[in-house]
C-alpha cells in the first residue's frame, strides 16, 4: 500500500492586491511523502516564498486546498493553525532568526517554550542532544550573537527539529554562507533526512543544492513547470561528512 502524503497541495491560487489583482500562485498542486528531500527552485518572483508561506500555514490561499498530516487546513481558525503548525512543521530560514541575547541551547528550546509556556526537562535534553548532533555541544551555552554564520545555521537546524516535526521547510538555508560551510550545513540536513526520515522541502537558488536532492520541483510565474525525481549528485568530498565547529 502506498504511503499517505504528509502534505497535499491542491489547485492553490494566491492573489494579492485590491482592484488590480496580482496572481502569485496559479493552480499549484503537488504532494510530499514521508522521507522525501525535495528542492523547490525557480527565478526570483516565481512564487516560491509565497508557496512556502502557504504550506507552512503562515498565509492562506485565495482558493484551493492544503492538507497537512491529514488535516484540511483551510477552515481552521488561527489558533488551530498555530497548534497544527507547531506540532508538524519546523522552519529553517536564510538569516537564522535566532535571538542574539539567548544561548544556543535556549534558542533551540524556543519552539516548545513558546508553545507550552515552560521548558520541559525532556525538551532541554532533546535540545542538548541535537546541538551535539550538529557539532555544537561545546557552544551550547554561548550567546547566539557570538556564533559564526555556520554555527548559527546549525542552531537553526537543531531548533527546527527539536519537536520532531513531520516536515521541515527551509528557505535558502545556505544562501548566506560560503561554499564550504554551505556544503556542511546541507549535509547535516541530508543526514537527518537519511537517518530520521524527516521530510524536507528546501527553497534554493543554488543548483548544487538542488542536485543533491532526490526530487526537484520547479515553479515559474506561479505554476509548477517541472516535478522530477532524480539520483542525488554529491560534490567531491561531501558524502557522509559531519560538520564540526565552523
């Protein structure tokens, strides 16, 4: 029996504006399945970020359906959408969005902290374990403002995974990093995908990152023009590496 999709996007349209309407998404449909590592590519202004916001329940479509973990999200009120988002989705952004005065450990715990209003000891242990897995156990109690760009992005990856989400949405996760650090950060994401079967949807302009994904979805002018599975291609010397301390 084929697995049920984690995410089903059906004929999604998103329009902006008043009397003069701009259509950012024009009938977008696709499914994401457990354990996929998919790239979402396309030129600037093609609708990638709009689509990510809708999939992440940060925005609503003008029409169409988004079904997440079996839940039809369109009729949900904001409180229900927030609960569903917190339970099922992790986010990784290009510019980290860490709180600079908080430590790495505190930043990783934030999703649970904000949702539950307290820090459960199990979440603290989970956050510490994740920081160890991304090579930052020695920086756990350092403030985010004192971490390098690569270290901050590793903290962001740990934060996205702290509640064991079904789906991680990543918007240009390596766009602000040098090539070596980009490779290390993306390899961390791939390792979590392979070992934990976490599903990732990665928005990227970098063809090298897209080439390392098992599926590439291309969007142009608000429409999906290609959706292909592929054999991931690794740059030399990156397969199986573990990022440490950069």
